[in-house]
């Protein structure tokens, strides 16, 4: 069977799978789940909304990345979907815009706080693809995006379900303040209206209201603050992988893989350190998942450092992307999540199998 463009439907699906790098999708859900665990919360319906938002924004960045690099890919990677003519630039850009809008809409359903974080994440993704990718700020931009993705999971899981994501319509009359019922004049005092001189003139004790900043941030900033250490570790790993990816087309850099290897060793040690209050099972899970992270990321980085050729450098980048999964599992386990860590590890073999068919880079 053929599609609208005269190509077989299988070929069209293959082109979109390559454009969106679907093998890397398995590294996305763990961000929100690790964020929820770091905030000390169990995943809920709003966590699922955050995962959907993250997936859309991640794929929007993939499509936008190939659209922005279409001229460069025509020289270095002519087999990519846009240079090869399998996906047109206009369609790729439209897909990126539609995915961004969908991701923001899903975040809005989770609440105002998640929408704010998702908006910052979308702005970072678009800034990276359009302006920052070929500058020194590229690794920091990618690290910021991954950290924001984890914070999106934390804020969405903790969001108040009654908080609307959209303010009231302009011109709507304000809701009048509730008034305490009072007895009508002339009504004989009953059990609910009988007062005495003592109780009538006794001053009321009022509980001091919290400061405005505390009231505004009670629902959102506290979980985000608790998730900041995990977000920093995930961002540091992303920084190291992005620094290596800047040399995947031509290779030749030994310093980048060596630096990423040192960062991986440090991050693995930090991710395996559970709090003193954690149980034995949590510590064991954190140690095992941190070891899996080291094995997944460190081995290809070592090969790329010894022989910085383009194929080995790309393999190191792919290993760093897949290593996100055990790192997310370790971060969840060290936060006390009994089920989330092992469940995330179940995504690792799926990502590895799909990476053999569709490259994550």
C-alpha cells in the first residue's frame, strides 16, 4: 500500500520514526517519575499528564532539530529524512509546532505550575534548536531542558487539581465574599443566636496569615525545591552527553569523552547514595541501578576516548542517551520509591532493542 506521497506506508513510517528518533522516547517518562519520587509523592493522573507533555515537547525538539539542521545534514548526513526528501521541511516544522502546542495543552490540564514549567521547557528547546545548538551554551541549554523536565513531573504531581490552568475571563464580576449568617432583627434568641455580654465583647483570636510568597508557593515551589538535587544530577549527565555529541559528525575529540567519563563516575557515586533514613531495599536498588547506569554510559565513552572516530563517538552518545533510564531509576530509588525504580529499568531493554532499528542520535 502507498501513502499520499506515492511512497509505501512502511517507508513513510520509517521516515517519521527516524525524524522523531523514537528509540529515545523510552528515556522520557522517567524524568517525570523521578521528579515525583524526588518530591516524596506517588505518581497520579497529573503525573501521566506531565509524561504526555514531556513526550510531545521532546518529539517537537527532534523534528525542529532536523528542520534547523537540514542544510548541514545535506552534507554530513544525507540519509536523514529531510535531506533525503522523505519528509519535507515544511511538514517537519508544522509537526514541531503542533507537538509543542499539544505538550503545553497537556501541561495546562495539570495546573498552572506545570504549565509554567512546560512553557520554560518549550522555550529552552526552541532556543537550543534555533540559536544555541552551535554555540558554547548548547550543553547548558540541553542540561536545563532535562532538569526542567524532571521538575515538570514534580510540580504536576503536587499540583492542586482544583487550580485552573486558565485565569477567569476578563470582565467577569468578582465573586462576593461569603458572609456569616446572622439572626434576623426581632428574632428571639435560640441556641445558635444566644449571646452574653462576655462572649459578645470577647476579642476573636485570628491565626496570622502566612506571607504572600509562602501562600503562592506552597503548592508548587516546595515540591520543585525538593526535586532540585535530582534535577541537577540529571542535568549534569545531559551536559556531559551533549558535550560529546558536538563531535559525533567528525570525531577527533578525546577530551570530551574523557570529561564525560569522569562525570559519569561521579554521578554514579552520587546517585547510589541513598539517605540515611532509607531502608535496606531502597539502598540496594539505588546501588544496582547506579551500577547499571555506569555500565551503560561508561563503556562506550571509554571506547570513544581511546579511539575518537565518528562511529565510536556516535555510539558513546547513544549509550549516554540510553543511560538516562538507569540514572532515572537510581534517582527514584534513592528518593524512596519502591516500585518506580525497578519499573523504569524495564524500559531499558526496549530502548536497546529499538535503538538497533532506529538510531537515537
